[in-house]
DNA sequence: TAATTTATGTCAACACTGCTGACATAAATT
DNA sequence: AATTTATGTCAGCAGTGTTGACATAAATTA
């Protein structure tokens, strides 16, 4: 019994391409695109002793000032222990302040300070430049396709949440047309 | 001297929207899209005691069978110590085999086994479903816009590399038109 | 042939950011 | 008065990136 149908550890020399209709090309484009998209802020963050998680917190606190800790956890979908580490640092460094809730005094409303707002702008600028460059020459229809695609990649349960963020046309492009 | 121009730790109550022309909406769409895009394979990987790094290695070894360790490091842009950890596990579990280079016997050519190929298909299937759903109803022009955008997000130096992966129309959509 | 460079592997330590489990406090609700 | 809720905190672990140092075998150069 030598070499029956494909010995288990035989090297496969044929590249995978569109097996089963799977588009590996887009899968790896997502990897490359996201890696490079995050690389610019990552470098800046490192200069401040921060990481990517800090960017996310600063981003959403600037986007939704006054949101509570529980709401932030819901948006980020991480545990409170993960958040605590980075949030504490951002508060200690004066980028974010907590304000006790008025209705419910257990809640801590999170707000950016001027320092925190400027910090987000610093992080977002290179990403914005990259986005503008990637959209250069795209028609309005093309841009809509791109936004529709990105939104379509998000789990359906969360799309509503996205619509409620400032500057997003609520309910637009809900999938079917 | 009480409260001059914006006390440093004053909470800012105004949401950030399109300050300086920065599109925060697309920035956070990238975050949500990538997070959910990776969540499906992540769950499967966890069942096998693997992580996202294993997926990447299996992906590129299947896409470029016979590539050397140095070439894989170049594509992934990580250090050999990072790679060593996950590559060793994939070899020990029979997903990948190493073949000594013919021209240069120092090199280790990496190939997937049948097990490794099937594993990649298992990981890629849910991602492919998500992509197809997100592209549903898009015109050919819309799909081109989306691919052009993703490619445009990648650092220019690396775009050539992407073109050389199997199934990618080389040189297509190089930015200018 | 001898010396050097290259491709790869390995050991150790550290950083960041997820996770779980456990426990504490204050405020709201029942 | 008892319970639930919102938040905080301590401790430990996992995955994946990093740097630095050193080892080996094979290729290249002098």
C-alpha cells in the first residue's frame, strides 16, 4: 500500500484560486487594506504609549459624547475589564473626563476634553488622507457602492447602531433596494 | 483667573462629525466591517486552538504554494519569531509541509497538505458568504469601485505584490484612469 | 580553501489587548 | 429591607506582535 489517493502529507503544488466560488482575492484585500489603514494611527499612538484600543475609545467618545460606560462596551463589544485598562489611562492623561449621570447617578458619562478631541483629529488625519486618496476619481455612485459594501459586511444586528451615529443618513441603504 | 478660554478639562458636549473634512463615518465603518468580517473564521479557529495568525499563514501558503519562509515574512510583514510560533503548530498538525529548496538548500518551501487546503476552505467559506451578501445587487461597476477602493487603501509599494497573487488581473486599476 | 554572508531556527523577555472569574461599592429598584 | 444594576478593580491567562541574542547549515566571496 504505497501512495493511495493523495498521501496525507503530500505537498499540494497548485495555488488555490476561485475554489467553490470563494473570492480569496477580496479576502486578502480586506487584510491588506485594514492593516495599512490602521498603520498610520498606530505609529502616532505608539509615540504616546497608547495602542489601537485607545484610538477606538477616543473615537467613540468623540462621536458620542456623554455615552455611558455600558453603552461604550456595547459599541466596542469588549469586556469592561478590557475597557478599564485603556479608559483609565485616557482619563489619567486628561483626554477623557467622566461626569456623573444626572438621572442615574451610578452612570458615568464619558466626554472628550479639548486635548482628547485634538488627539482624535491627529489620529484620524492620516486615515482621512488615505481614504480620500482611495476615493479619488470615484463617482458618487461608486462611493455609495463602497459604503454599502462596508456596511453590508457588518452583522445585521449592528447596522441600526451604525445608522444612529452622527453624520450617517439613518436607515439609508438597508440592504434591499 | 477663572475659566478662561476652554478650561483644560472641560467636557466637550458636541459630537465630532466632519471636522476638517475628515469622514469619521468611513473610519468607523472600516472598524465594524473588519471586526465582523474576521469574527466567523475566528470562531472556527478557536475550536482548533488556533488564532487569526494561523489563518493568514494557511491563506498565503495555499495562495502561493512553495513560497519560502522569507517570502512569507515579506507578505505578512511580521518578524520570523512571530511566524515561527504559528508555523510550527501548523506543521506539527499536518496542515503545512516544508520542502527543502532545490536551487538553494537553505530555503524551506512551504506547501499546504490536503488537510491544510481543506482547512482554509472551511475558514474562507463564511467570509465568502458575507462578501457575496454584501455584494448582492451591486453592478459590475460597483464591484470594481469596491475593489479599487480596497486596493487604494493599501500602501502603494505593496500593490504590485497584490497584483501578482493568483486570480488578480495584474496591473489593473493602478490608481489613475 | 578559508572567511563571510544568508536563510532559517530557537530561546527569552516584553507589550498590547482580548478573555474569565471573583469581589466591592454605591445607587436604583422592588 | 432585600435585590438588582452600573461601575470599578484585582489576578491570571491567551494570542500575537516586538527586540535581542545566539546557533547551524548552505551559499557566496575573497
